[in-house]
C-alpha cells in the first residue's frame, strides 16, 4: 500500500507526540531531521510504516535511549497476561472456540499505546465489551481454519504490546488444530514505538506454543526488503502468513502471498483501502 497524502501529517504528528511522551523538551533538531528525511523519501516505493521506523530511529538518537517504550511494553504485557486465564476460559465456553480466539485476537488489536491511536484502559475495556457482540466486517475465518488444517508451516506476524497476549491464545489454538504445523511468531527486530520485540514474546510465554523469531528490522510493520535473510526464508516457505495490525497490512497488502490480515480498521485511510468503515474488525485473506 503506497503512502497516501493524509499519512504525511500523521507521520509528523507521530514524531511530535512521541517526543512529548519521552520527555524531549526541545524538538527543533528532531523536526529538522524529520523534514530533511521526508524531503528525500521516494513516496512511490516507500510505506508509512517504513517512514515511522526511520523517524523513531531519529527519536532514539535525540533522546539517547534505544528503547523509550520498554517500561510501557513491560507494564501492559504484565497487565494483559494477568487477564489471560479468564479470557481463555470465556473463549472456550463459546460454541466455536477457535473462531472466537480469532475474534479476540482481532479485538486485541485495539490495544494500542502508539500516540496516534492511544486509548485509555477504560476505552479499551469499553471496546472489548462492545466488540464481543459485533460481527466481523470481513470474515474469512472459516477459510483460515480450513487452510491451517492443511498447512505445514505458519508464520504469525505480531503487532503491539498487550495485544501479544491475545495472539498467544490464538497461536495455542492453532497448535491444537494442527499439531503437525510448524508455527513461527515474528516480532520487530528492534524497538519501534510500542510494537513487540523478542523479549516481549518470551515474557508472555509465546515460546511455549511457537518458535519466536524477529524480522531483523525496526520498521513499524514488515517491510520485506529491509528484513533479515533468515526471516525472508521463513516468510518464503510459510504456507500461511497471519499478519496482525494496520502496519502489516500497509506493508504486505500488495504481496502475492497467502496472507490473512487480522486487524481493527483504526485509520480511515486504511479502512477505505480495505473497503470497510472505521473501527471495524477484519479477518481477510489477501486479495491478489
């Protein structure tokens, strides 16, 4: 998905808000670096997640911190880990537990402490309550289940902190549905805003149900040409890729690959590209 005009102010606003969150009192140098970088970008071949990854690298440089969101990620991973047992019991009481675990993984995509989409815990609780009663705007979950049963290798591309706990429930269900399938769970290769890295996956116990890897890059999503050869090899041989969140959709929607996107349409630009209203739940097989 190419960068849209409406994405540019959002990217600049991201830099300002993250600067605020990490206590950067003087933003002049950061903004000059940001505009200098944007002036050199090829908007025909770059994606918004790639831009945000580069700008977050500038923020790391200005703050002198390699991981400004580390405490935030740790806090929300612990918080949602404490709720996992109750959530899994609720899922298992449903008539279709596997399908319900897909729904909850999508609902988990609302957990976002990125300053552009940031929600309070009260907001998140409200969304969880409301969305549990709503249908998916696009529902390819039956097809996803069918393809998982036949798959030899599955690659699950994670997204945010907190949300990774809901991903863990779905990954566990995938293993139970097809024990012969090799499941890989991929994180970002380096800290970028509140996205999960390998230490988060290990902290929530994802390695119990999948082989944890990282993609070797610090973009906000999966920018394939920037990822490591090791990641690209696993991506190439995966029968199914499950891609969580909007950034992964932006990066991979044009790929000719068997990808299922699980996300909340939190951004109007992405919602319009998918063909749904804002704040809808989506389980969609890639259209290629």
